[in-house]
C-alpha cells in the first residue's frame, strides 16, 4: 500500500518545530522547576512535604478547585442551554457577560467579591445574622473560583450543544421517551466529553488561581491559606527551592487528576461515537 497522502505537506518539519516550541515554552521551564526542587536534597524535600501548613494549603486549593469545577459544570450547562435553545430579551448581553471573568483582572474580581460578601458588604450583611460567613472562609475561596471558572464550562459546552439537532430530541419523544430519559439517554451522553473538558479547564484554572482568591481568603494559617500563597511567601523569603517544591507537588497532583479526566473523556468520546453510529 502506498503511503497515505496528507493534506498539508512537511509533516516532519512541522513536527520538529512543534516539539522545539513545546520544549522551549513548556518542557524546559518545567524541568528547571524539578531540578531546582531536588536541589535541597531528600531530607529538605521530605521536611517541606510533611509540613502541616503546606499540606493544609494544598488540601484547601485542590478541594475548593474541585468543588468549584463541579458547581460550574452544573450551572454552566444550564447557562449554555439557555443561551443556545432559547431567545429572550438581553440574550446578547448575557452572552457577553459570560466572558467578563476572562477580561476582568483577577485582583479586581477578588476585591469586588470581598466587598460584597464581607460582614459589612451588600450581601454579607444579610448573611451574617444567619451565621453564614463567606469572606475569609473556604466558602469565599470556592465562590471566587466559581466566578473565574464558569466561562470555561460555558464556552466548551456551548458549541457542542449548538451542533445537537433538535430532531434527536423529537425522535426520542416520538419513540416514547419522557423529558428525563431524553436528557439522560440522548443529550448528556453527547455533551459528556465537552463537560469533562470544561471541568478540567475550570479545575486547572482554580488550582493555580491567586489574584481573585488572595483578597477573599483572608490568608489565615491552617485555615484559608492557599498553595499559591505559600509559593509566593517562600519566594519573598528567597527560599526558591521550597517554592519550587510546592509547585512540583501541585504540578504532579494536577497532572494525575487531569490525566484521569482525559482518559475518562477519551472513553466517553469513543462510547458517544458508537452510539452516534
């Protein structure tokens, strides 16, 4: 058999430039982070990794990022559904507002959320008598991550939802499926890979978020200190090895979680492809 012709020529050259670009932008800087972190030796590395303060900050960063990403998957799907399937006054304004967290500086978002949800804020003053504390708590951190992560889910799901023909829903209804069966058996299996992608993007953004979280977190040791803050603190102390060690831990944990999400996404895509056939 002859070699399959390619639409674009120069595959070897293109691949070479791609690998060189990735090496300069991604692989070499990440390798430098690993090398710098291992420069303190195994004892210093173990001391940092077993620090209760650092472990608490890592737990807080990953748990709030996961919760925020899950919330964004639910409400991002609902928002994308409304934008795609319905027409209503101000639809274009709502569609533009979805992208606002992309353009708004994260520090401004953090200050705005803090002023809203502090005990004297517009919303916080009504929550305070109920015993609900948002600012300077993990709830406030999660709220900030929801704010900055929502566009990732909406913009990932929206084009896929636009490509789903309404005839599929009509056919399911004609075959006797109720609304719940149509959603769970027809629509969600098609949207599932896109939802996973949006979840992964929102989670990855939330884990490393600093600007919007630092103001509403309060930065109380063992309570509301996030891992990126610990990295900044070590850098301010000129402890570059300690900062890179925390970064390496975050990188490895994020890679494992995102790798598992990608595997699940690939499985869902194959399953969706067989269903579509």
